[in-house]
């Protein structure tokens, strides 16, 4: 599927309802990572019904343990396009026998993309057609590539408007889960920080407590390249692969498990709950530079 206006050209696959291309016409730049498997085979997957890994790849729901895969199963399933207009498109994925083997809830996952000038709105809606409360986390994982073939991600900087510093935690490499007891400080100079390869040696930087509502990937002179706005998101991740020419800016409603978390999913910090017959909605926006 393609959405296009005078500024942007966006392509979206029915597999995972994943955005596969964002081309900035004004700056002649392919903003989105092309999914080169040498580094990472995805562009911008939707993370559902879990963000990241659960503790020991299991989740406890109503007393029963279910196996999980990293970032959930939505990204590896076919969605159905249910509505397409000139500048918007919507995709739907429903629960079935296969999903209930690993996630027992009835659900409808609706993903809508809206192209407006130099922005792409990404809208999630999770509906509960079942007869019990459902619980989940959901997140975005867009990877933004550097603009020119001879550039590296270290030729770019990150800007966090209005921030003087940020706190983050990391994945414990031995436990493959978040370690909230070790808090690290990301110092900022005028809201900016350099991007280094060493930043991602222990996987993603995880920002909790709603610290990030806007972040920009900028050229070294501070010129904005691409930004992401996500008001009201409790968690955020920033990630890359060693030597890869991209940076992922990831807005999350809930995140991976902490080390040792073995309680019911309903007790997980920042888990989302939808009552029978109700729905959950959230959105974030990708913004091309000036």
C-alpha cells in the first residue's frame, strides 16, 4: 500500500501492517531503514501483545503459563486492509486459534496510518470483543537510516527538546531482562547528545516514567533530520546494531519484563487493560525534518 503527498512517499506492507518505506522528497532522503539483513531484517515492526522479552520467555495469565516470543506475534502475521483513502489506510488483525495457543484473549488489533504534510501519524486501536479483561503491552520500533551512503550513525546527534538529562536502564546480558536497580544518567548539552557505537553494547537504552515525548535525529550541526513525537507514553527505547547505519526510536506502552518478574500479566508495571466490549487507543507521529 502507498500513501503519498507533495512531501512524503510512504509504503506499508500487509505483513505485520509494517511501514517499509518513508521517502522525504524535499531532502531526497530515504528516512526508513531498508531492512538489510546484514544488520536487521525489519523496518518498523509493531510490537504486540508484548514489547521485548518476557521473563524466561513465559507469561502467566489467569494461572496458566504461556510461551512468548520477543516483541510478540503481530509483526509476523498478515493484516487485512479494511480501509484505504488518499492519505490514510487501516489494517486489521484478529485473534484466532493459533494466537490463543500463546495468548488466550480475543482481540482485534487495528493499525491506521495518516499522512499529513511532513508527518505520518501511527494510530493503534486494540479492541476487546471477549468476555474478560485483556492485558497487553504494545510498542513501535521504527528504524531511521542515515541520509547518505558514506555516513555513519555517529555522524548524527540526538535532540531531546527541553531536557537537561535523562535516566535510563539496560538489559542485564546474563538474564536477558531489564535491570531497574541500576540507573544510568544520559547527560545532555542543550538537549543534545552524541551517538556512539558504545551506547548500544548492552542492547537498547530503556527510558521509563514518561521521560520522552519528543526526540529528533539530527545532523551534527543540529539540523533536524527526522523526529518522533509520542505524548503520554510511559516507556521509550533507543536501539541500534553495531556499525549499522540506523537508529531505532521506539515509543512503548509497557516494556520488557524486569529481572525475576514471574507474577500475573495483570500485575506487570505499565500493562494496558481493556474491559470487555471496550477499546484502547494510542498514537505517535513521525516527522520529517524541515
